[in-house]
C-alpha cells in the first residue's frame, strides 16, 4: 500500500509539473506565438515521456510483486471460500438427510413405544392375575384351615357338652343306694390274688 501511495504521489507531482509547464508555455505563446509554440510542445512531450517513464519504472519495480502477492492472497481467499462453501454444503446435505430420516425415526420410536407399552401392560395384567390367583389360593387355604379348626373346636365342644350332659344325667340318676351297690359289684368283680402270695399271708 505504501508503494502505491508513493506511485500516486509521484504521478501527481509529475502531472502537476507538466501542466504547469504547459500553462507557462501558453502564457509565453502570447508574446512569442510562433517561436514559442515549438519549444512548449517539446517541453510538454518531454514531461509526458518523463512521467510515463517514471510510472513505468515504478510499476515494473513495485507493482509486479505487489500484484503477484495480491493475486496469491485473492487466490487463497477464493480457495478458502470454496472450502468453506464445500463444508457448508456437506453440512447442509447431512442436515437434509437427517431431516428426511427424522420422520421415519419418529415413527419407529412411536411404534417401539407402543410395543413396549403393550408388552408392559400385558406383563402387569399377567402379574395381577398371578397375584390374584395366589391370593385366592391363600384365602381358600385360610378358609379351609379356619373351617377345619372350627369343626375340630365344634367337635370338641360337642364332645365336652355331651360328657357334661352325661355326667349330669348320671348324677341325677345315681342315688346313694345305687352307688353302694355299684361299689359292691365292683369289689366283687376284682380278681383275687393267687393262694400263696404275700397278701394271703
């Protein structure tokens, strides 16, 4: 950039100098019209040649490398931009592909969720049926055990009641005379010890 600024400043100076010479030549032309026209035209051409030569020298010396570096920078920028554009297009294509498959994936997820929900509901139903069957079996076992215990208790109570009733009936019928006759009868029915035992002695 500094080289371009220098070239522009030098060009402006040379152009100003050339135009000043032309203005001076025109002012002197009024005094010496014919004699001054040829030298002023020569000066103008000389200034132009000097200006063109200076510009050509500066352009050849500094312009070439600057334009080359600038061209390389532009090429690098274009290559970088192309790479960025290619990556952006690849990302956009990937996003489009994912979006295209998103509906299918959502439908698949919904179907999987429905299947899992149905499977879980069936498992819960089977578990509930098994628990209910166990509860029924346990309740029936408890009822059977309670019924058995109740029947046993009822039999025991009935037996005890029968014994009590029999005892009461016997006591009512048992008079002192009957008791004495029963004791005599019991004593007579007792077996007698053999002869020669200690009791006979």
